[in-house]
């Protein structure tokens, strides 16, 4: 399970949502864009401490939120994992600093 991740604003100014980037090495990283709707759904799930599956817009990718870890299943790629508590803390901080995300 990786703890090396960051949550940032989208590349386009005014775009809602966020980017979750996994940092593997100095030269290797993987980024997932979460639309505003998916971000709000994830925050609600994390706040209530429930288990849920979020279907991504492409219809082939999904996020599975469990009590201990959150799995990101990206179409055609190796799944990624983040400790749910670490993700909850990072998203709470992101929303605090970016209330219009």
C-alpha cells in the first residue's frame, strides 16, 4: 500500500474536482482525475465511514472504499491502493484549501 500520493487541483483553471497522483520514483508517477461529482461522493463515503464502490465516468474504472484501504481500479492499468484514513485526511485538507473543488 502506498502512502506516497498527493492531491492537487486540476490542470485547467476553474475546473472542479481533483487529481490524485501516486509517486513511485522521481521519474514515475500515475495520476487520476476525479470529477467534482466523484470527489463529493468519495468525501461523503469517507465522512460516514461506509464501504462503497464509485463507478468512474469511463464505465470501466472504479474506486472501492473499504474501512482499511481504498482501491483504485483504472481501466487497462494496475490497480492502486491508498490507506483509507490517509486518504480521508488528505481529502479533508484539500477541500479546506480548495472549497470550490
